[in-house]
C-alpha cells in the first residue's frame, strides 16, 4: 500500500475491525475508476501508482512467507 494515501484505508480497517497486514511503500496506492454510462459504454480511468524495487519486493516475499509458516 502506498504510504502517501494510506490514511483512508487505515480508517476503514479500524472502522470494520480489520487487522492491517499491508506493507507500506513510498508513493500512492493506484486508483482505478470505472464510469458506466450504459450497459455497453464504460470508461476506465487508471491512475499511476507506486513503483516496486527489488529490495521492497524481497522484503514483501520474506514477510509473507513468515506469516504463512506461522499458520
């Protein structure tokens, strides 16, 4: 999850009693919007998100395996 816009997600997690296990990375979480005018007409707005570098990816993989093996 992008650190720059994580507050909305964190508020929703707290409101619904969800445990936040998201990894934080520099940047914003990507936002995709669909505008449906009719059943056949859909416009997609896809905004840019963050970039994942090899170190961030490796930390995610390591942490994820750690969670998996604790189950």
